[in-house]
């Protein structure tokens, strides 16, 4: 397995590793050093790729979580630097394994396959990566003028940034670029061409530089042609969350979310004691690695006071938390979300896919504050399901948040939708279709080897 990123990016793979170990599979797991203890807890062998400092420095950046600059920062500081290490690792070792399960973020995996083919499965927890004209994914904002292109093109793209801000609004107040499936076909095609061009400008240089080192020709339309395995793709989300489209890669298998289960840490005694003291609280969390949240939590504290609600603030950064918290607010540095969310009245979060899945499991309403990355797309899908509402980061004010929270808490329709999808997810995860599919692929590979 090859996966990296924040907790929401890596935990689904650790959950897969845990389930596959229970089926008797040997797992070598290449990831960042901070995940080594959990990898080894589920019985997998840890393989180090890069130092821990790469993710730490990225998470500390204010730009990493900006609605305007977050995607650029992720391209430049995480995805691009890891192309070569992933490629080198799999060129050396890919054929040693019966199957290689690589995150769609591990861009070097497809290059390694093109150098020396092996049994590669691209595993994608994020629907936003599946480009479609029929049902276009919702895109995050990106600073076009900062992309790695020539001076003339950069000037033109800066002008396009200004035009987009004028038409759509500033990114902090309009963090989502939504192309309706009901829009004219030419509009949907144009939108897709723009998305593919942005992918080429942002990721093409790093991908094609490594391809050139191995004597491979450059590739264009990297979001279409350089991310996924040509053999097998496993989507780690259910069909009702992101319905497969006819223009997705035909070899895509849609499964379900993944849950770590008992591999997660236990809730702290302090949290359990707080939860036992009163009504269900409202949980506020803005990402496992996100920092610089002081204004968000200050607003959250004002909203709780205004609505006479209890709250739990989850962040590892003590500087984010208002001084002298009242006793109706509990600060947690880290707690198991499945447990916490089951005891919550509402969850306010950033719409990272892992947090979305945990809130869906708990059947709890969600107020979604998408900043960047896959978050705008995830948030839109949850809003369409009727389990949550969206508020843009720049509109996260006491008045707006209080109104949206009240609306969610008082809605019978939202409660019914939450219960419905919690039940669907519970039944699907009991069957674990992702693991069943992987075992089928393993059996197919074994049969192929026997025939040889």
C-alpha cells in the first residue's frame, strides 16, 4: 500500500490494511513516519518514504488552508515533491508484491507502472478526482496566476483570477465552483477543459520531469491520463454518495467508506465525563492538521453562548482556543470521531472525506465549512443528500452560523435523511465491498501466475 496526507487521507488505507490482515494478507505500507505506530498496530509492515517534516511544514502554512491558495500549496509542497520518491520505490519493488494499492495522490505510482508494469490498483477516496461532463464534480478555487506557466500566460491567468472573483465572488465567500449538470453541454465541456488545463499546469511539470528521467514521453491531460491505473480503480465511497457516471473510467469499482473500528484510540476519560454532564454538544473541528483557527473557534464560542448549547472544540493547536473557556465547552486535542459524533447533536466541520464518513455513520446533522481540496465537492454532495448545509469560510459569522445550526437542529427532514444514510452505510460497511473486491483481484492475480 502507498498512501500519504492528513489523517483523512491515510486512515481509509489503514482500515483496509487492518481488514486485509484479518483475511491473512501480508501488508507492506509505505507512508509518512507519523503513521508508523498505527500501521504497525494493525499488523502491517511500515515502509518509510520521506521525512515527517514534509507534512509538518505544509500544515503549519497559513496558505495550506486558504480557499484561494490551498490547492496551489498542496500541489507545490506535497504532491509534486513526492512524485519521485513514490516512483522510485515502486520501480524497485512493485513486482515483488501480488498487488499494489496506491492512493490517487501517489502520482509516482502510475509513472512506475509505465516504466515496469506491475499489478497496480489506484485507490481513490475522493469523488472530485473523477472528471465527468454528465455530473461535473464541484471544484475548489485555485490561484491561476500562480501556476507554473510562462510569463505571458501567467499575466493572462492573473486577469482570469480577477474576472472569476468579479463573477463568482472572492474565494473566502465563494469557495465552490459549481457547474450544474443541467447547464448547457458546451458549458460543461468548457468547464472540464479548464479543469484539465489547470491540472496540466499544476502537476504536469513534476510528473513529466520524472517520466523524462525514465525515458517516457510527456503526458497531457494528467487528471485523465496520469493518475489512475489502466488496470483497476477502487473508489472508496458508496454509490449513493457519488453515483458512477458513464464517462468515468470503465474499470472503476465503487465500494464504500472505510472505518478503522477498534484500531482507533479510546475516548479520553475527561471527554466521557463532559459528555455525561448534560445535553448532547455541538462538535467543531476544522481538520486534523489545520492550524490558524482562532477566529473560527472564537465565533463558535459566541454561537454556543447565543444558542445556550454545549460544545466540543477539537484541535491540536492550543493557540486556536479562546482563553478561559467556559465550562460548557470542552477542548479536545484528539478524540475518536465515531464515538464523539454518536454523542453529538451536530457536527461543524471542513468536509474532509474522512470526517464526512464518520458523521454519516453517526447519523448526525452536519454544518459544512469547505475551504479547498476535495472539501467543496464533498460538502455539496452532503447538502444534496439532505444531511447538512454549507457555509463558506468567509461567511462564518455568529449570525450566519447560529441561523444554519438552528435550521439543521430543528429540521425533521434532516433527521430522517441522517438516519436513512446511517442505516445504508452500516449495512454496506458490514459487507465491506472494498475488501471483497481486493480479494477477488488477488485471486485473479494468483490464478494468472499459476497459468504462467
